[in-house]
């Protein structure tokens, strides 16, 4: 028979021993060291210089001094010396420095959780907090990590969470709270359609988005305040706190408006019938100033931003139809089209292609409508040789007034190339002297526009032909006289 117990090596009391208390005390020291084993750490490999009676360590790799060759053993300091215990499979120790339990598996110490492997059919599990019957799985943590098991680890690389409910009327959801009061919920909430719900108090909930599980269509449920029959903003989406997509329908109007873009459209539009209706604004601040205007289409950032009561306008491009020619806000003009960035008009019923730096190109001839069925009061033109001879053809460089809005008119923005034509004021004087109304001359201030005078050069073709015909007649008479 051995003199020591087989499991932890306690010395037996022998009949022949005379000082049995010594053997008993040795056994008690061993029990005191190993029962409810608690060690300071398992990372120390050198014996501490000033150990305290009862200190215990799991000796780390490559030990030195009196610990030499004791890797993995339990070193206990008592009776002013170190005593070592070889762990047996199943020894459990609490590591104070790590606040964890470790277990010896017969060769190495490892975390107790790893050694346990499966944790099956537990009724409660709390991590960092206490679980209860209402919340049998509870965790109070700051971060959580879930990773797929890779193919190299005998997995397939996927990670899928499965949530199951008993019937369609039951609930599967993720609930987001603030100080234990609900603020958002997503999932299958009482139906099998996926829903997004929000609340500002945890009791009154609004279903913001619902996705039908049969059609896959998403419904935007914007509530009574946004309903088409109300005078609300009819907003569908917001961006950076500003309206982004909405279909404002002022009370008493036809509606049919559509605005897309940050702060596009105007939430204070009002009117009746066709007013404040059938407008389309696409782009940042497009049609943002609109009040009663209708049938307008503005595409581009700040397109027709200052338009309030104007109607039937088309603005295409950045800042298009934002200003008048004189730089003031374009708020009332109607039936205009501005195509291109910074396009401006001087009055209603105008089309502007590009700005002062734009060159207009066209493939093929620009056709003017000339059907006899669309004309009345047709006569032979009364403008001919006298009119043409009175004109003063000039060369000039463009120096547009609108280019100096907000800055000194110092001539620094004049064009580089010479152009050729007439001076509108000179043509105006000739027409006044001849007492003739000529459609090729336009004073825009007379039709509610800005103080701009323009010439339609195609209108000069007929007088030029008449002048050539008159000259041809005179040449023919001279030929008859001298030949």
C-alpha cells in the first residue's frame, strides 16, 4: 500500500509513526492549498522576492530559480518555503489577475468554458447582468462580435440568424429603446409583412414603412398629417432635416405637384383651382419660392428659385430663370423657357438659350413658320431701299450689362472678338422717322419686360430683297437709257 493518497498525494497516518501530528499538518497544508484553489496569476515564471504566506501561482513556461522545471505546476508558499503540486486532470483554479476559472485537461490549463464545450438546455444565462424568467438570455455589454465559421474551419463562410414565430399574428422584432422606452421597432409585427415603426414616447407608434411579403412593394405610411386630402406638407422623405421628396397639395387647389431635391418646392404654396398646381421641381431649391404659380417645370439646383406667381415656365440648368436680365429676382414672368445655366429673360413669353458666354449651334437650317394659312393682312413690304440705306452696319464687341451685376462696370468683361450687326436704338430712330412698325425691332420694356432692346435679323431679309429689287429696277432703266 502506498504511503500517499492516489489523487492529490495526501500522506497517510501510519501505525508506526511517533509524531502523527506532523503528518496531519502536512496533509492540512496540502488541502488548504488545493481545495477551492485560487492563484494570483498564471503568467509569472520567476519566484517573487517577497511572497506572502499562502500565495499560490500556476507557474508559467520557462521558469527559473526554485521554480525551475515546474512549468504548469501549482506553486504554494507556506512555512517560509515553496511547495509544488503536480495538477491532475480536472483540477479547477480561479485566476485572480484575470477573474476567470481555468481547468487542467491533463496537459495544459485552459479556460473552463472551453473545456466544458457544450452548454445545453440552460434555463437562464446572464452576461454582465442577471437573467430572469422574462429575459432568460440577458447581456449587459458594450460590444458583441458574431463571425461566420470559415470553410477552412469546417464551416461554409455564411452567418445567418433565424427568428421564428408561431403564427402570423405573433411578433418577431428588434426593439430599440432609450432609457427602456421604445423608439423604433423593425420586424414582423403582428403580420407577416416587414415593417419599420417609430415612437417618440414608447407607447404611441407610427408605422413608417411596410413591405408587402407577396408583392415586395414598399408602402410609405406618412400618416394623417401628410394625407393628400389635408393641407399638410405631404412629405415622403427628408434629407439632412430638409424636405427632399414631396407632393405638396395646398387646400382648395388641383395639386399634382412633385418636388425632388433638398428644400425643393415651397411648403407655403396656396391658392385655389389651378393655382399652386401641376408644378415639377427637381434639384436643390428648385421652385423653392413658389406661392400661387402653376404649370412650371424647373430642373437643376436653384432653377426658378425666385419664381412666386409665374406660370407655364420651363427652367433647365443651374440658376436657370433665377434672375431677370437686370439681376433682380424673376418672380412673376410667365410662358418663358431658360435652357442652360444662368439663363435670364427680360420679360414674359421669351426663350433664352444659354448665357452670355454660350454659342448656339444647329445642324440644318432653322425654320421659321411661314404658312399662308397662318397669316392675315398680307401686303408687299413697304420697307426697301430707303430703309436699308439708312441702316448703319457696325462692328462691335459684346459687353453685356448683366455680367456686371453686383460689380463695377469697368469694361473688364467685354468680349474678345468682333461681331457685326446694327444698333437697336439707331434702327428705332429710323423707324420713327419713317413712321413704320417693324417686327424685327423689339423694346421689351413695352411688354412688361426689362429695359432691353433687341433685333430679329431674319426680319431684315425681306426689306433687303425689296431693296435689291428696287436697285435692279433702277439698273434696268439705266441700261435702257444708255444702251
